C-alpha cells in the first residue's frame, strides 16, 4: 500500500484495518470506514494511548467524558488508554480514511 | 493546532516544523514547506528512523541509495536512520504539508 488514499478495497460491510508500519512500541495503521458507526453498547477501548488523524471523508467521534465532535480532514485527536469511544457516524457517500498511531 | 491542514503561518522563508505529540520514544511533527528544497551539500540525516506521509501539496524526495521519487498526498516513505536525504522540490503554488513520525 504505497498510497494511503488509494488502494481502497471495494465497499465492505465492516471497517478495514491495514497495518502500515510497526516498530519500537508504535504501530501505524490505516482504517477505512464506509458509513459504519460503533454500536452504543460496544465501544472501542484500547489498553494504550492512540492518536488518530482524519485523512479523508468525515466522521463523528464521541469519547467517554469528553463529549462528541465532528471530524474533517486534518483533524486529530488523542484517545487515552482505556477510554471508551465511539465513531458515531462516517460519511456514506465517500470513504473515510483514518491514520491511527498506537503507542503500544 | 487542532487541524493539521489549517493554521498555516504566512509564507515563510524556511520550512516550519511544529511538534504535534511526543511520548514513549515517538515524536509526531507537522512540516510545512512552501517551495523550499534541500541544498545538495546539506542533506537531512537523522539518528533515528523517520516515517513521513505527504498530507497536501507535492514534493520530490531523494534518499541516498534509493533514488528520487515524486510524492503526492497519501504517499508515505520510511527514511532509515543515518540515511542522507533531500527534499528536491516542493510545490510553489500551494503549501506542502508533511506528517513526520520520528522513532526516537
């Protein structure tokens, strides 16, 4: 995957996670969303800090204790370890592409 | 700096480096270029691996032993530690915005 904005798979039922690079306690991942959102009763929650940057599309992100915000390309958010969070929406008419940096 | 594609300073003489996040041996940085290139006799060379992703604009990147390539948004490159490299050009008509992840 030489370009993170290309090489998109056909529209999938779920979000698609692709590892870009991993080393020294860091993992960089691309996530492609195509209209999905996180079920209210099944939040994401990871054991390490995670930094996300929206590269394309649009999304809503709710973080436990921090409320909800709309994200557009260039917006970035640090999601603390063990903090429940939900992608409340992603664009339905275009792919939403995230860069995630995991501090593992 | 809540959005990496906004909050651009007025055109500067040099490239502008802004730290976005630092922790656990990782430093994330935004670099804004406005037409600059690296002098042939003064290559960049860092003591750690660095991963770069072009977010906006366009650039040429030459890496010692790997030749030169054109970069457009979404393109990403791992620059190994101690490897000389040169930004051979950046767009003159728009800002070129890089995300750099340093594995320090």
